[in-house]
């Protein structure tokens, strides 16, 4: 059976491509494969940034594979170490992930994009959470979307299942960068990934850990934890050679060389 999850590695960048014609829908097997791929990315210290994209131009991802569901793939099946799509429940993934959304991101496909740190899209892209029409819950989106965009807009999407085009997604800040239709989304994703690859990995890790924790903490509590070095990534950063390299490079008038240690 062909592997629907393709990978390409160049330097510290890993590109993960979901390739399941016709709509890149995700069944439990595919989800487990994606989870193992992203887990390997998390655990490989030589990898710095990941790009998640899908094959084809019409569908980024149609979400849960309803044909597989009709054949017995249960909604509560084993979706692997990272939960549905491999990303949304993967613990301690403290590296930047870029989602390059081309085409329709529907249901779990929308949730896959939400699991990334940066979302790029073309003007032809669109987003929807149609779970309401099937009488079910878009669980990850219900948790995440009201924290990403204004509450009332998130509720509108969740309650109605309507389509949101890329221009609206960009207007609400969900899509960080909107490219003209016909522009190379793939090339732009790699350009950003290369820039992040050369950034300070320990700082990126600290940013992600603190940002995740702060969603459930009062501001001052989070600040106190940072000051007391109670976040493992922050403690590692402050004891690192990289933490000394930044000021030293500035004083010497050169670009810093980040080693991740």
C-alpha cells in the first residue's frame, strides 16, 4: 500500500506532503503516519523547521475520510501519537511549523492548518467547518479557533459551517500571508522556512512553550514562571551558548551563529 505521506528534507527543513487523491482526506492510517512523521521531526535535533502541504490545487485537505468512516473507520479510532492529522495533539513540538494552504481546507483539514504556527494561502484558498451539518463537533477547531480570531467570527464559522475565503481569513489574521492566485505558494513557504532555519532554535522553542502555557494562565503567573525559569525551554535557553552568542555577535558587528546549545 502506497504511503500517502511524502517527505523531502533539505538541510534543517522538512517538507511533509499529504498526497491522497482526490481530496487529501485523512483516515486513521494516514493520521498515524503523519503523527510518526512529525514526531520524528520533533525528536531530530538537526531539523529546525517543517512545512506541511498537500498535493493538488483544489483541496488542501477535506478532513476526515468519510468513505473510510463508512467502511468502519470509527470517529474514535486510533489516530496516532499526534491525534487527527498528526499535529494537533503532538506534545512538546517546539519547532516552527508552516502550513502552505492551497485550495479548500475543510473540517479536519482546517484543523490541520490551525495546528501550524504560520499559515500561508493563495487567494483561491478557502476554509470551512461543516461538522455542524453532520451533527458532530469540530472539536479541535472549537478549542483553537476562538483563540485565533475574534470570538463572534469563530462562533459564526462553527455554528453555520459557512465558507470563509482567503481574503477574509487574512483580514482576521488567521492567514499570515496571502499570495496572489498563480503565485508559487510552495516557493514562498520554502523562503520563509530557510529564514527560520537560520534563526535561534532555542528561542523558538521557548516562544512556543511559553505561548502554549500562557493560553491557560494569568499574565502575571506566566511572567513569574519565566522569571523563575520554570519553563524547561527557557531554562535551557538562559544556560545556553546561544544566549551568549547573540549579544557577542551584536558587539562584534557580525551575524550570530546559532548552534542550538
